[in-house]
């Protein structure tokens, strides 16, 4: 039997067992997302690049998956060449798997309308979404269990979970997809326009919201969180909040919204099994939906990259044709002078360098193109080709040196690892390289000024990474720069208000 407590290296290849089901484990969502990227080919280091983690963090998450029985160690595949990683999600040309669906959306009857020629509201607009891409179902989360959906259906309307969330990731306007009737919103009553819009919106899409979306929270089984959310909801929609106000036709909508929310909240509070199953179904549905959105986004990016590659190939063919015409013109006239010989050598090295480039042997290609530029230093075509290829060659050198540094660090040779990390940064200042080097310098208490500068550069390169801001704060704290550390932790808390590490650090400094 394979050990589940092994230390995973950056070049190990995790494989998913056919019966693996992350829904049965209490895992961090980021760990589950990494599990969806496991394709039996990518190494731990490559998976970290795909999901935005360094090799050490990716190895830690793969280890957690292994201990949960969700991955095993696979055979090392043939090495990929630099720059040819598959697009995120490994999209395949296969029929899309059936979408996970639950019972029919909740419907409580027609919406009351104002008597007279003015229509009340037009209600939810059809959701315009791009067609779901063909995705290998093995690369997606499993979605809600059919047995859970069937069990919830016994509760009727309160147990119904829409097949898709109403609120999409990154959706800034909560009213997107809903059409208001402006004239109906002008009905005379004691409500403001914003209050009218909120009541009409919630009443109109209530059948398309799960209980957590209705209460404005993430899926949870915490009864206290549910209670607090319901209390906030009641302050907005309890009929008593509008005591002695003329509500007009909005009164019936308000009564219905409050009653339906109360029914499902009471059931979530009183029935422990219902609360657990309902939260599990909604969480699994959300995870599957977001994975599909990510697959669609990755496919669109891959298509855009393919179009860019075709355009680049066209320009390269045109450039080569022009170059060949120049070569032919030069060869058609006798030239025995040294300048002509140098130009001929430059053309030879350029052709060799471009051939090596198409084979993705970037280091050798850069050397050949540099020789071409040496023999013909005023040739802008050679110069542009060398600069472009040399950047790829530097990345290859940096990756080779970095892997040696990671290996040295894994066996406790910290100083050798730090020297290799610094050498890799001379070729390529990747944000995760910067952060890892700064972290090692912090652990060794080595040149904290430089460590702070590296952490700052990592944060500028990846501003969404709260961990880089926290790292900079720890460096300032160890350097006894308390005010700077406190300011940095507060900035991390602004980026992620739920960050317990930032909150703890701020409390300790204050």
C-alpha cells in the first residue's frame, strides 16, 4: 500500500483514483480547486504554477489530498518543453457532461401587479451565458450528490436548490439580469425608489435564489451565522419595519418575501440534518459552476493565444521570405570581401538559431543568434530575434537553477539554496521566486533590507496575493520596524478582511 504521509517533491506527479470524491472530505476550497487541476501528467511544481502557488505550498496541498485518499503517486511523464504547458482545465474536444440539476426552481405564484394600464414589473431577464465548453468530466468537481437532491425534495419548496447560483463570481451589480419597469416603480407610496427596487428584485428572483443567497451569506452550517443573517434580513423586509407606511401593491410582495425567508430559515435552524445536506448541495453546486466558468475562461484564453500564434507565424514567414530574398540577392553577385563573408556567417547562424527556436531549445538558440549579431551587429532583424529568444533562454536558466535551489533547501542546505535562489533571480524575477527567496532570508535572518525589497517586488508583481503582504509585514516586524509592520498588516487586512493571520499580527503589535 502506498504511503500517504510521504513528502511530495516538486517533480512528483499526482494521479486521481477513479473513485475519489472530495465532497466526502473537509478540505479547504483552494485544496479542492488544486485537486480539479490534477490530470495525471502535471507535476506538483506545474500544478502550483497553474493555480498560483509556489512549489512548497503546492506540495503541502497535494500531501493533504494524499492523506485524504484523493491522489496517489503516478509515474513521471516525459518532460514538457518550456512554455508549452496545457491551458488551465486541460479542455478536450468531447461532449459536455450533463449539468448537475436539482428540483424545479421555487415558484410561489404570479407577482401582484398594479391595477391599471401600467405593468408592475417585467421580472428576471433570460440569463445570457456563453455555451458550456466541452470539458473532461474527470477534471471537474463531482457536483451535488443525486441522493442529497432527492432527499431535499421531500421538503418541497424550501428544499429546492436552483441548478445554478444567481450571483456570479465577480458580479458587481446585484441587479444584473433583472429588468425593472420604471413606470411601475413610480407608484405613489411611502417607500423610496431603492426600497421599491430591492423588494421587487428579491420577490422576482426568489425562486432562483438558494437560502444562503436570499440571506446574503456563503453556504454554512453555523446556526449563529444563519441567525445573524436572518436578523439583518428581517430589518430590511419585516413588515413591522414599515409600520404605518402606505405600501400600495408592494405590501403583498413584502409579505411573501418575508414569509418564504422565514420558512426556510426556521427549517435550517430546527432540522440539523436538513441544514447539513442543504449546505453540502449548495457548496458542491457552486464549486462545479465556478470550475466550469474557469474552464470556459481558459478555453477562451487558449483560443486567443492560438490566434496570436498564427499571426506570429505569419509575420515570421513573411520575415523569413524577405530575408531569403536578401540572401539570394547577395549570392547572385560575386563578393569575396571579408564583410560579405561575415554577412554570410551571420545568415547561417541566424537560420540555425531560428531552427533551434522552433525546437524550443532556447539556450542554444540564443547563443546562435548572438553569434549572428556578432557578425552583423547592425541587423535589426537579428537583434530583435536575439532579444526575444534570450528572454526565453533566461527563463529556462532561471528554472534550472531554481530547481537546484529547491532541492538544496529540501535537504537542509539553506545557504546553498539561498545562493542558487539569488542566482535564479538574476535571470528571471518571477513573483513566486521573489517571495520564496525573501521568506528564506527571513528564516535565516539574512540581510532583512534586501528581503523586504524582494517581498515588496513580489507584492507589486502579484498584488492580489495577500501572503506576500503578510510576508513583508513579518520582515518589518523582525527588523523591529514596528510602525511599518503595522501599516503593512493593515493593508493585508484591507485586501482580505477575513485574514486571521493579519488580525492576529495587528493585535500583537498593538
